[in-house]
C-alpha cells in the first residue's frame, strides 16, 4: 500500500503535468518523467523518449492549438494515478493526414500515470474512444455547403491513409499477471 505522502507527491506531479501540458510548457512536462513515454491505446502507438514525445506534442498542438482538459476524477492505485477527464479542442491544423475542419471536440478519456518502485513516472497510458473524437471533428462539417464536400473527401482519404498501420509490439505482446 502506498503512503499518504506518496499519494500526495504523485498527485501533485500529475496535476502539474496536466497544467503544464495546457500551458504548452514542454520542458516542464518532460521534467515529470526520467524518460518520457506515452502509450496511446486507441491508435496502438508509443511515443518513447524526448524527441518522440516532443514530436507528438508538436503534431497534436498543430492539430488542436487550444487543446484543454476538464478533470472528472482522480484515483490512486499501488502503482498509478488514474485520471478521468474530458479533452477538448478545435481542429485548426492537420491531424496526421486529416486536413483541418475547424470543428470542436470534447471526448472523455482515462490516463494511467504509471510509477515504478523508485516513485518515478515511467509512462502515461491513455485510453479514449477515437471514433467519438473523429465523429465530432468530421461531423462538424456542414454538408449542405458544396465546398465542404471536397474537404470531406480529403478527410476520408486522410483517415484511410492513417489506418492499417502495425500496432506497437509493446502494446500487443503482453504477459498476463500472476494472481496468487
């Protein structure tokens, strides 16, 4: 069982991490990890190491420059802080191969901030329904306007170009726990 002091320290680190992400203070966010690592379960991708995580920040904030969050709940486990939150933003730049639509989104997410035995943050593992996000980003297009037809086709092509990639092996090759 973790102590109250450990719980408070972890919670402060996680809340600072969230705050600094919204402020786009990347050096401060990265300082919460000894080695930055994000695992995005819906896309089965891993961003591992300083450069990969900075690229992830650049890509997501180009797509959603006003990205923000609303925390719903924060829970503690023996090796993680689990945060439920709403992620919000406006699609102002390319999201991978999907061109900007100008649509807003609000999607419910859960992030597991996993700590090791030295109480260092080793990973942020994020779960969310990507279809809900895409439906909001693409569904905001007014299809009564013919100029949006071309954008819708470009978005569909972009979505197809992004699908079918190989999942990261660390997210597929898992070992079941041993229950005593």
